[in-house]
């Protein structure tokens, strides 16, 4: 498994110009994973300005050199960015012919409104959805179900599977347990409901201790979850930024990793280098363990993810597969 995954990293390094990416046959998320496959994917967020959109596609020009299996784009907590999300994913689809997925949440939308959004997405050749309950809008402490809407992600998955049977569906998993869940067991039961409702793949929340992911994957299998469990990784490029993000999602930063970053408290480039080196090692260990793929949260940048992928392509630990 490890050698095959490494060989697929090698194949991904053979950059294709955008016009030749049309040969990619993958349509839905389920097709990204399986024997002799490694599902590499990137997550974006919708820029607020045209300048930001231009910069995003400049970075994507570099990321698509690794031939991602698909690219996803987030959806604002209250649905405020839904049009911009569609602009991003349809733009990626048109420019690179790469399969794409739009995020979709239950927040502030009725079933009829969600159906309208998905119909529009399909008309733009968007064949996949990352289905989430979503967080409460800024300023609100609790999730509120709108009339005619859904309260939980499994209900959204069930709706999508019923109304749009051909769409690929990803859902979120939490190696360190969702912050709102009363226990890891309850959190796993919630995930099982999402998968049983029709999800094709589980993409995890970011984490920095691979053992948490390995334990989570084992528990998923014991619970009867058979779809691919894909680790979500965020290469750290700035200490203050990751501390803020981790506090919001409940991810834990290893003490030594924080200490290494803190040594460069006044050196942005030093923090970047420490974070990238950590992500290189984290990626290598996951690939060696035989994960189905990796989903990188790239924050609309390219340099950190490129460095991580390039290092793993040339790593001595991957070299046995290079002769395949």
C-alpha cells in the first residue's frame, strides 16, 4: 500500500498543462480512492475581492501541477458566500478540468433553497458536495434550524442522496472529537449516521498528532464505517494564525511543535519553515501508513503545500517506489 501510494505521488509530479488535464476521467469523490489510487485534494475558500480571486488562481496554477483528484471550496457560515463559492469551483472546473466540490451547510436555508442551490451547481458541472451542518453565524451561540430546513448533517446527506442521487458526497470527521459532542462515542455515532445516509467519503478536521487519526480510523472501522477516511492537513505557516484556528476547531498543537514555532516568534519565515518541515514529516508518516489520500487546507496559497508535496516526492523513504 505504501509503495503504491508513493508511486502515485511520483506520477502526480509529472505536471500537465491545463489543456491536457481534460483527460482526467474522475467525476465523483468515490472514484478518487481505491486500489492503485491516491486521492490528493485541496480546499479553498471564496475570496472577497476580484484581486483575491486573481491571486487564488495564480496559486492554483502551481497546485494543479500535482494533478489533484479534486478541489473543494468552503461555503460561508450563513450561506453569504454561496455565489462566490460557485464562482470559484466552476472557475476551477472550467480552467483546469479538475473535478470540484462545493461545500454546503444547513445554516439559514430551507430544503427548497438548498435544492435550488444544488440545481444551479449541477448546471455548472459541479458533481460533488461536502455536506456539513455548519456553524452558527457570527454573533450567535447556538445552531438554529430554519423552517423547512435541517438540523443535522445526516439529514442534509439523506436529502442530497434522495434528490441528487448522482452527486458525490463527502462529510466531516473529527479525530479529536467535535467540540459540541458530549463524548467521542456520540460523535462517532453521528458520523456513522452521515455515512449510512449516503456519504461516499469522510474528510477529517485538521489535526497534528497522527496517532489521533490512526485511533480514529480504527474506531471508525470497528463501528462499521467502510468508506475512505481521508486525513485533512493544514500546513502551519504562522504561529498566531494556527493558534487562532486551533482554538476555533478544538485541534491540539503538540507542545514541542509549539515550542519550535515560538523560537521564531519574531521571524515569519522561521515559523513558515518550522511549520512546513512538520507537515512534511506528518504527510510522510500518513502516506507510509497507507492512507487513502490527503486533503490539504491550503488557505488559498500554494507555497506550503508545494513544499510538502515536493519533499515527499524526493524523500528517501519514498525512493523504493520510484523504480516502479
